[in-house]
C-alpha cells in the first residue's frame, strides 16, 4: 500500500514538473518578439560604369530563414572630356531594382551574418549623347537574380524596452548586386532600425 502511494506521489510530482516546464517554455515562446527590421544602405557600385548606389530593405526572420524586400538605385558616371579645375562627370546610366529574396541569417549576441538571393525586376535608363552633345536616353526592362551578403552589429538590449530597442540603430556592411542582362555589384554601409534579434 505504501509503495503504491509512493508511486502515485512520484507520478504526481513528475507530471507537475513536466507541465510546469511546458508552461515555462510556452511562456518563453509567448514572450519572444518577431525579428523584423528596416535598413537603408549606400555605397559604391559598378554596372557599365563606376558610380554610386543606395536603397532600402525590409527584412523578416523566422528561425534562420530570412525574407527580404529590397529597392536599389545605382547610377553610373563617366568623366567629362573637357578640362576642368574640379573634375566633372556625366551620368551614363540610372538603374532601379525591386527584389524579393530568401536567405539564411546567423545570429550572435551582438552581431549577425546573412546571405540571400532571389528574383528581381529592374529598369535601366541608358544615356548617350550625339556629336552635338544632345542627350538621348533608352529605357530597358529585365529580370535578374539579386544577391547580397551582410554583416551587422547591434546592441544586446533587454526585451523589456522593445520600443526603445527599435529606436537604437544597428550598423553594418553590405555586399549587394544582381546577375542579369545589365548586371551590377556594389558595396556599402547599412543603418537599420527595428528588432534585429530575439530579445528575451
């Protein structure tokens, strides 16, 4: 009889321990925040000519899976042939890209790494001049394969201040580009706002 009661007691303690652990895990899961962040970026890029590039990107992460929506504008320049004391440049191309990408992101305590690729739709305005110096432009539209690699640093902040956390920027470096009829590649710096990690 005593042995039976002992087994009942042990089973009761074990079941309560398991249910308590499950409740604790559920509570932890309920307290996790979504990993979603917005970033702007800018730097140098090469398409047909060397120039500048910039854009914006919205990112959402679940597990190690990263989903991104990116807009990029890349402009290429050539130096004018006339002799100026200060070098002057002509814009030769103006490329605009909208991209959807999937990738993987690895989180550490205060930094992260990610790589992504996907599908984009782009337009490029090709600018040329005739012998009289008149400017002519020709628009092209095409699909391509966007790609990027990121390194990002952020503060290890507490979850109790999520709104405050969202206002503290993250900084990083981005290698980005697209493989297409008119390919480009660029490198630049990023400035992000939002929730770049899971604050527990």
